[in-house]
C-alpha cells in the first residue's frame, strides 16, 4: 500500500512538473535582443583609436543609452542640448539639461 502511494505521489509530481515546464519559454530572444547592442558597442569600441577616443566613445555611449532608457530619441536630445549650451545656459543649471528634462523626441519605451 505504501508503494502504491509513493508511485501515485511521483506520478503527481511528474504531472505537475510537466504542466509547469510546458509554460516556460525555452526561447531567450528577449534577453539576446537586450544584450546585443551592448555587445556590438563593446566590439566597435575596440576601434576608438586611442585612450582619449575610447573615453569619448564611452561618454557618448552612456548619453545615448541614458536617452534610450528614458524614452528620448538621442539625436533630438543632443540637438536640444547643444542649442541650450550655445544659447549660454548657465553652468550652475546644467542639471536641467539631463535627458529626462528634454521636451523633444519623446517616444514610448517598449
């Protein structure tokens, strides 16, 4: 009798496990699509030319990545930023020039 109960329990666990695993997606495209731009940037950064070029590359990649994470189109942000700086925006208020303050180029984050 104990053996039959144990077999029934194992069968139930196998069934529950099967139902559970049938809902799990074995495809990781979402993760790959998230990581791909980072990997491409890292590969392309090998051709920065110098240490200063690599630092500038990293700075621009950081700004562009911050724009994308905040739902701002990078080109629209950089245009807005350079226009504000050229118009004489005071250095004491540079925190108001961060991407999330940009009124232009907003898009929905997917």
